[in-house]
C-alpha cells in the first residue's frame, strides 16, 4: 500500500444552508491535513481530496456516517504523493454546471450499468457509447468507437445533442470520469426524446478497476496535478497527438503562459523545446512560468 490516497466522490442530496456547510467542511478538511478541491451546493457535494491513508479514512468515515450523504461511494487511487497543493471548498449554485434547473439527479431512474454489464452490451449493433466530457478530456482518451460532442464545457452539452439525433432509438451508454456528469446528462437526454439511456456506474474510473479498462483507448484526464492517469491494462492504446509535432503521446500539460493556461497534449521533446507553451505567441509572453517537465502549475503561479 502506498502512503497516500486520492479520493474521487460525489453525492446528489439536499444540503440545507450549503454556504455555511462549505465553511465548516473546509475547516474539517484542513484539520485532517487534506488537500483537494470540493464543490458544495444545495444539490450535493462533488470532490477530489488527497492525503495520508489514515487521514483519508477518517474523512471517508465522517461522510459515510453523516445521514445527509447516505450511500456515498468513494473511488480510491493509491498515489506516491498528494495530488494537490492546497485545500479548497467552495459553494456553488451547482456541483456540476449545466444550467438546467428542471433536471433533478436525486430522482433519476436511469439504469447504472456495472462493468460486466457494459462489457456484455457495448459491442452490440443496437448500442452506442457516448462520452459526455469535453474535448480536452476525450482527445486524451475515450472508449473505442465512442460518440463525442464538440463541447468545451459541460454546460454546452444540451445544445449539442442534435449532433447525435440519428441515435435516438438506440441504446446509449453514457460515461464520464466518475459518473457525476452522466447523472445530469442522461436526464437531459431523456427529456429530449432519447428513449434508452444508461450510464456506467462509477464512470471510467470504476470501469477501469472492475474490467481492466478494456477498450478504453488512451489515458483518463483528471482534475489534479497528475493531469492524466492510466485506465487500460488489458489492451491499451495511445490515441492523443502532440499539439506541436503531431506525434503520438499521452503527456498532458498546462500551457506555461498563465494568461493562456490551456490544457493540451505535448510530447516530451516539444515540451522542452516550447518550454511548456502551446504556441509561439505564448512562448513569447512576458510572464511565462518555468517549465520543469511536469506541465502542472498550482493556481496562482
């Protein structure tokens, strides 16, 4: 067992006085010396936190024993070092920004498929898989032959569903990193006439653990300083291309120009050549951050 863990989790539930809860929860996380990013709203909690194994267990026990979060599930990664530099707990109007007030994931009847059920269904002629994540994420890695939408943020999802209108009568298996976006996306799809909608229980993360990630091509984008993690140990394949030279690589970085800060794919050689920048104009910017090969910068750097 490694010395540290990173926990990915969410729970759609009713949190009264969510702003006050966010303040108290930040103090609790700091008391455990955890680092991470948590969003809190009246519709629930969405977080990724990282820290020593014992401290992570205390955190999970606290939430599991709180009736508000009954049934919460944690996805656990063993890591060599803490995956964040700071601890943030923020109140937001939504824990996943979609802007559809008529969508209520706490009352969803969309079937959640286990990894074994996904394996049984996914290659049938009447089944398609749909990636509900944004371009940065699915260009790094996605399921083989999955449908993708031309979106930069999840909020754009509803307006792009017309791109897959032809699949309305098929069985659609939606997926995202850990499942949280699919809870809303599948309800939007049902409201727009998609008849047979499913989601992968626990998203790519849980599928990778239970099915070895079979047929997930590339790496999974994550929202911490690791940026990309392996999923598939059965039939892995790299599909992402370096922004600069178009060579095949799975290295993800933040642009070293803080005014840009775009997340993009950059090979090792071009990383050093471009000093972590996505373009010549960014390379010539006045406040370019030093590139150390990782391509990750803490907020504020």
